[in-house]
C-alpha cells in the first residue's frame, strides 16, 4: 500500500497540472473577449506553464510540510565535475543524434524537420528554453521526486517520476510519451546525483534548445 506521506505529492502534481489547463482556458476566454480572436499555440503554452508554476508554488506553500528550498530541491551541485560530466554526456548524445539525422538513417531531413516541434517565435523560444525547463523540473524533479525519495530508494523514485513526466505529454499521443521517457530518466538521474534541480533545469534547457535549433536550421 502506498505510504500516506506519498499520496499528497501526487495530489499536488495533479493540482498544478489541472491549474495549468484551467489557466489556458481562462487565458483563451480573456483573449477572445478582449481582442476578438483565439490564442495561438505559443501563447497557450505560456499560459499553461505560468499556471502550472503558480500551482506548484501554491502546493508547496499551502500543502507541503517542508520548507520551500527542501520541497523543491532548490540547489546547485557543489562539485563542478558533476555538472561537467552530465553536460558532456548530453553533448555526446546530441552529437550522435545529429550525425544519425544527417546520415538519413531516420528518414529525409524534410521528414525530420516536419516532426520537429521547434518554436520559431520569441514566445515559443521562451517557453522552450526557460518556462518549460524551470516549471517542469520544479514540479517533477523538485516537488514530486523530493517527496518520493523520503519514502523510496533512488530507482523506484526515478522510475515513478520519469513515468509521470512522460504522462504530462499524453496529449501529444502515446508515441510522444514514450519518446520523452529517456530524457525524463536522464534528468531524474541528474537530480539524484546532483541533489537538486539546478542541474536538471540546465540540461532540460539545453535539450529543448537543441530541438529548436535543429528545427530551425535543418
């Protein structure tokens, strides 16, 4: 049976995500009423991430028994070698992916570009390299992972958080959920090794930046 201390964490995550969707609906209604046209995709994403961020902050402030810094694991690794190693691994993986993409083994560059979710507007860029990394890491590798690690060892906590992170992307289809699981596992491992969300935020931002650059210049 799941420990009572763990259950509230999932409730907090669901609350933050639900508030995110409510924020999108509210922003869309407001935009239609004020300017007479619906929000674009990038604006909806911005509303979602800002609302999820507010929900995460409220969950920690009102529903958590831990102080802010501990509840969200707001820290940066003291050992620079940890940062260097993780960044080096990420750069190596990105280089391999770029080489494979350029070789045509995964299809033509046009097909890959069509599948890319790059954001070409300044708002989309902001979502990809700032809002998404900060908000998603605070919610999953911060709030949820921290609570799970109080009850479970590293690997069960890593697996649960990785799956929860993947399910956040379910609206894009099951294939997309599966495709983000390796990245989610990598970020969760970085959270465990580094002891905080500072490094996962950096890595997450670099991943998203690589997608934006690939989609723009392929």
